[in-house]
């Protein structure tokens, strides 16, 4: 669970995606799909190691080009709840490439940013479409993290559309 003064803060984003629930589940749980959409506009995901089971761990690298060169941010966490294809709960902390957790202050985050946050993904089958509700506990509404999620979900919608197109193209 999120720790620290900002623990009560949460970003909640709801989207209806034009894809079956099983495909959206795999977007969150299959590393190759996750790499295809995660992160804000301009970010790429060169590493996504995901052991999707209760107690399993994750290690994700987000990479962005900046005026000063390539910047990497690493995140680690643990899966707390896995109910396929309906609910996924995992923790997230900033870390180094070896999954050693770093303090938010070391990463230049504002005072009060929690070391560990929690992401809850809830999926509902709408008969070929999927209602997705993502709650990121520990990240305040209106923060750069909230804006990053919005951009990521725009990328997810485009990625899913491409997957659906490829699937219909093969049939």
C-alpha cells in the first residue's frame, strides 16, 4: 500500500476500450504488449520483467530522450492480487536497474512523495469491449504522474486498435 503523507492521494482513470477483456488483460500482464504502450508520450520501455502471480515481482525500465541525452527510470514492485482477467493489484517503487529501491528524494521527486505506491487495475467485460478502471494510490490528481497515465492510456488505445487490426487482417 502507499506509504507516507501522500498515501491518501490517488489518480483514478476510467476508459472504455474497443477490445475484448482478455486482450486488455494481456496488455497489463504480457511484457511484449506492456512494452508496446506503457509510459508517457515519447517514452519507450526497453525492459519489462513481469512475474504475474501473487508474490511475483516486476522490473520495468522507462527510457526517454531529453536535451541532456537518454534518461532511464526504473520501477520495481510486487503483485498483490491477480484475478484473471478482472483485477490486478501491484506495488511500485522507483529503483535502480538491480531493483534496489531508491528514495523519492534521490530521484528528484517532491517532498512527501511516497516510496511505494499501489496500482489497481479493474477490468469489466462489456461484450467485446472493456471497461478499465486504473487507480494509482499515492499519486495526486493533477501531478506529472497523472498526466503520464493519461498519455499512456492514449497510447494503449492506439496499440489495442493496431492489435485488433492485425487480428482482423489475419482472418
